[in-house]
C-alpha cells in the first residue's frame, strides 16, 4: 500500500484501507462541552490520515462512544476490541493507554 504523508482518507475508502493493512484510531476532543471523536486511518508505516466525508468534505466525527464502537466493529470485526480515548473535563487524559490499572 502506498500512501503519502499529509494525504487524507475519504470515508468511502476506509473499508478498502483496512483490508490493505491499515488500522483505525480515534481522537477525542471537546466541542460545546460535549465529547466528540475524530477518525484517523493509520498506515502500516505509522502515518496518520484524517478521515473526511466524501459528500461534504467535513471531518468524520462521532458524537458518542457507542457510535465509535459500532463503527469500529463494522469496519474491523476481527479486532475484538477498540480503544476509545477519554479525557476529563479539563481536557487531560483520564485513562492513559497501557496504564497499570491494578
């Protein structure tokens, strides 16, 4: 798979992107006091490509964590899990990946 850094990924190509070895990541942000998640495709060499809607050119945004989980499950059913990042009210990570939770 050949991807150039700085390129974007259109929503209609996500399934093909994943089938060619790409992975999906989600980045949380706060909009009007509400948690939202952006979608990124990660190439096998680690480049992140933001996903945009083909019809409108707007960023692909999920408005709740359930939508993230459902989307990921439909695109990557073999994964078995998905990391949905969360932050506290100040914008700090509430749970860090690979943190010891014991």
